[in-house]
C-alpha cells in the first residue's frame, strides 16, 4: 500500500537532529529554535567551525546543548543509532541527500531534506519505497513554497476569489 494519506502521530515535543550545518541548514536550525515544542538533540557536521557556530546558535537561544557529531563525514551514522530523535534535517551535498534520507528513515526517524531530494529517478523511487516500508515521513524543503505571498495566492485560488483557475505557471522570475 502507498503512503497517500499517511500521517504520523502527534508529538508533544519534536526532537530534532541535523546532518550538515552549512548556510541553509543553519537557517533551518534558527527556525526550529524559535518554535515552541521543539528540542535540538544532535548536530552532525565534519567541519569543526560549522559545528561550533551551530552549537553557539543553540546556546544563544537558551536551549539545552545538543550532542555533537563531528568526527568525519560518516559521524552522523552514530547519531542515527539514537532512539531519542524524531526528525532529521538533511542539508548536505546534493549527491548525498537521497542516500542519507533513506538511512534516516531506516533508522526509524522522519526525514526532512534540502532540495534537491534526489538527483536520479531511481533515488526518487528509493525515497518513496523507503518511506512506505518504514512508515516514516519524507519531506523535501523548498525555499518559497510556503512563504506568505505563495500561501496568499493559494488561498485566493482555493476560496474562488480569483474566479475559476484555468491555468497556472510560476518560476523564479
């Protein structure tokens, strides 16, 4: 059976971890730190300076210090062995997104990954198959799907304010 309609049970506190903490990921970390009901429990990045800067963001937010995984590019695998993580943000190199998201879901956690989610059709199907088999959510982040203006346009269309929508087209223009 497919994943259409699949929902995960509600969580009182969403326990988050991050693989890769470069520029965009640090932005995601900052957003998570502003949300009530979240806890940042682990950070993984092979670059010490990047890991330290991310740890500092958590500290400056007055949050409990996360466990750091910085012993090389595969250090995140040790992090995935933990049972106290609900979701993992994957913001590494494009070529590693799908493989790492599969590892995240296979470890019993939901995967939230940066664009692109995959670089081949086979990787796309592997993400779908893994999510269905593991019963875990896999969400690709997008930098402007859920912005204020985009949601305004969506709601105007849904409410019929603009009349009947016959065709829609959008791009970075």
